[in-house]
C-alpha cells in the first residue's frame, strides 16, 4: 500500500462532506418548514431531511476509519508482513491499551496488539499520543467520536439525521448572519396564527435559524455540532493529526 492510497481515502471522505453540505444548503433554500402558532406553538416539515443524508454521513465516516486502519497496515509492513489483526487502535482507557498477559505479550484486543507490527518506536509514540485517553474528555475526542459513529453505522443502523429551527419550540430565534453558529442555515418559515374566538387566521413569513444534527447513540458520544460541521472536524483531525503525524513513516509513493 502506498501513501497515495491512504490519501485517496481521506479525499473521498472530504468529497462526501462536500456533497452533504451542498444538499443541505439546497434543501434549506427551499423553505422546508411551516411554523404554526395557535394556542400552542409548533413547526412542521413540508419536506423533512432525506434518509439519504444518513447514508452519505456513514460513507464519509467509514472512509476516515478505513484510512486510519490503512496507515497501521502500511506501518506494519503491508501485505505479507503485517499481522492479520493490525488496525488503528482507538481507546478511551489507557490500561486496556497497554494490557499484557502473564507472558508479557500484548493481550488480544489491546491497543498494543493492534500495532504489534509497527516496529518504529517513534511511530508507536505518535499513535499512543493520539489516543482519546490522553484527552481530558475522552468521549469528546475526535477519534472516539469517529470510532463510535462508524461502529454503529456499520453494525447496527443508520444515524438519524434531523433538523429543527434553533431555539425553544415556542420561539424561533433569529440571528444576523455573522452571529450564526457554524453550519446553521437561515430559512424562511410560514407562520400561521389562529384566533378561535374570532375565527380569524393570519399567515405571515418569518425567518429562523435551522440546525441539522444527528441523533447519537446514548452513552457513546457527546457532540452537538451540525452534521457537516461535525464531519469537517473529523476529516480535518484525521488528515492533520493522524495522517500528517504518521506520514514520515508511511510508504511512498
């Protein structure tokens, strides 16, 4: 395996990110929400977020996870040399990462077992320093988030992608463009207001700040960014920290 192949995996993940961001932009521009105010306040979708977005998200995440594993395969000597269980370790527990048996050899499933084929001590040090257990909040570490998102998408189900106007259900907050959080889109919502005592009904336009987020598995990761912002952070981290950090030991061309 060459460094170009690993680079291609990361580039493909970035392509999926671009496709998702463009589709969300186009969907939001079509004013997909109607806002209804009566004795209670609520909104409803005219067109909800398509299920396709969850599949694009999963494709992006899986390409990133694969790129990490390919790095370890390459560092372990590649086909014919790398141990069959070589993969990029992602651990929130340092004890499990370093676990050895009574014979002194790394326990199966430990972090050390996954990088057993990586002989360069400096490369092994970089891998260890990238581990979530090194962070103050391991479950908010980008690699842990990536690991959990890929694990659920690959083995269980698509991650639901939902959207809602920003703010409490009874209040649509509106911000100037320069104050919008990254990833928020401004949309126009048709407000309906009913007055039962008079029978009058009004319809007016109002603006809202739209957020598109994932419903993440309980007890796994803690992340509240918009989907495209979340993916951007994961892509950037894998490229900047993992790929560039290990690049000196990866095979060329």
